[in-house]
C-alpha cells in the first residue's frame, strides 16, 4: 500500500487489516482482485489455486513492497486437507473457483456440476467454525502440522503444539518460501494425509468456523427471462418487468434436462441455496456475487497460445482469437442474444466495497454488471472489429462475421437466454456503487492488451514453414 493513511468504510469507521483466503486467486477475476488488495489496501492474501500464471507478477520478486502480504498455496480444493486450516486462519474467504465456459457446460456437464457444486461444498463448509480465539487442531503427522504453523506465522497467528504423550515438543521457524511449503505439502501427500477430507464440504468449513464468506455465483442462475416465453412481437417483451433481472424477485427459469447447457446454472443456483440456508440456520455471514459478463485483460485464454488448441473460451476471448488470426467472428444463431458487459476494474471496485463493508454486504445477493452497456452479440462483434482495427492498425477482413448454428458450435443440447440485464437497485442502495466505463472504452483497453500480449505469438503459430 502506497501510504499509511487510515482507511474508512462507508459508515466512517476505520477499516481493520484482514487476512483473506482467496480460492481461485490465479484466475481472471482473482488476479485483478489480488492486484487491488495489494496495491490499495493493507490486507493480506492467502492465494489458493492450481496455477499462478496470472498472478506471477505479484509473487515475484520477493522484494516487492507487498511480498509480506501475499502467499501462494498450490491447492486443488477437491482433495487437500490444508483447505480447512487456511480458511481457519483467515478473516474472510472468497470463493472464485468454477468451470465457467459455456462450451464446457455442454460437453463436460459432469465436470461442470462437480466443479460448481460438489467441489464448492468444502469451501462453504470451511468458513463456519472459527471466530473462536483458541482452536485445537489435530494433524495426521508432523509435516501437516509444519505446513499449518508455517502459514500461521505468515499471518501472525501464535501457535503452541503438543503431542498426546507429552514427551515431544516441536518448534518451527516461519516459512515464507513457496518451495519450502510445497516440500512440506509433498511430504504430507506422500504420507497420504491429504485424502482424509476429500468429501469435506467447503461451505461447511466456513459455517462451522464462524467465518465470513463471499461466494461468486453467476448471472446464469436467472436462466431465461419471463419475456422470452412471450411471442416475439408481444408488447410486454419491451416491459422491463419481463426482462430486467432482480436478485430478490426474479424467478430462475431453466431449460429442459436434455439441454445440458443449464448444468452450470443449476449447480450454481444449488450452491447459492446452500450458502443461503447456512446463513438462515447456522448464522453463516455471507455475500453472494452474481457477475454479469466481466471483461478485461487476462480473461480466459487464446487457443493454441496459452490454452488448448481445441478450447473454446468465452465470447470476448473467442472473438479476440478470431481477430488476432484474421478470421471471421462466429455468430452463434445469428448473434441475436442480448448481453451487458462491465469492465473488470469497475467490478473489482464493487467487490472491495463488499469486503470492507460487511455490515452492509452480509446476507445480500448482488448483481454486478453494467446495464448501460447492453448490446446484441452481433453488435459486440461489429464493435470489436472496429476497435481492434484501431488498436492494431490493421484493416478488417472483407467478411468480418459468419453465422453458425449453436449445434454446430457447441454441440447437441445447447440452449440460451434471450437477455441478461441486471437490476442495480440493491447494490446501489447498500454500497452506493455504480459502474463507470463505457463499452467502447473497456473494449479498447482489453483489445489493446490482447494485441500487445498475443499478436506476435499468433503470427508465429500460424506462419507456415517455407520448403527449402
């Protein structure tokens, strides 16, 4: 943090430094949230993920001004006994982990359901047993205890250890180096100490430890709008009551079971209901975030460059890939679906308000989007083509778009919603937040990054070797 000035919340109260356990910290949203927390706040981050590529600039070098406030833990939450201990050490857990790519909903419905519901259970579970001052933690062996104590040293938790036979006492030095921590983890894994909590529920960890949870859901939980069931020329389709999505009153309407595209939305809605029930029955302090198409640098991947060649990322990265390769942008079913898009930096401002204003955020579900940036997917493609021409200096190809069917693009079982427009009443009332960045500006910023980051790599990947 640049200066030591006392920071105040929305009610004028001093904001206390927090230790935040961020699950999925290495992803698109997590990387931007980590940046915000480290550069503008005094909070500490326990960053959990399988990969750290998008936050490497925050982890290196060790001499950076925030080196003492971030610690990366390479963890797969599906089967790692360290998760509960890390949640216990934190004041707040933020769960960002998910499979959230539409192409996967259709082709990998089981993985989608497991990732977004089953694998999220241990997170919510980990956040509800520990606003207590003293915690007795039992470990399978010394290596597991060493890992816990090393991390406790990082966040300033004092630890005393003992063995039941009272004949052995351990003392451990604080370890900050990820390699050392990983060695401890590998030793514990080799001793098979990470398998005993494979099915421990994540939501339960939060609930049983009296820990606060910010859980990231999705705008997909709304499913289809009421208006989508009316005839296309029906006047009520233009009535906001039939398409604007409200956290507290809009129904969640999904397609038939054979439409596996809804596997993601169903899994996300079910975990929302579990979080809400933990709050109602066991007093879990929670906030649920429903993102509406957050856009910005480091989103998704470019197939064949920093992701699988056969991968299909979300729409912005998909269109970016087409633009970089000078290919027509593929419009699924004519690109008639309407969406809103919000700049990642605006959205992260909203999340920071949730983090630092628990009295205003707890127990609420928040839409986080920008209803002013509404376009059809076709209009988005046209705008991206213009913006990319500007930032790259390249003229657009002769036929910049091509129509494809959803079956051809996504496979059998795809379905979609017609509109996805967020109501902003609750977040504006509780947190005083509104988005600022126009669609053109956010696309210019994002495509400038995409061109600078990927253009040369794509050219090399697509150039054919010349025969001698």
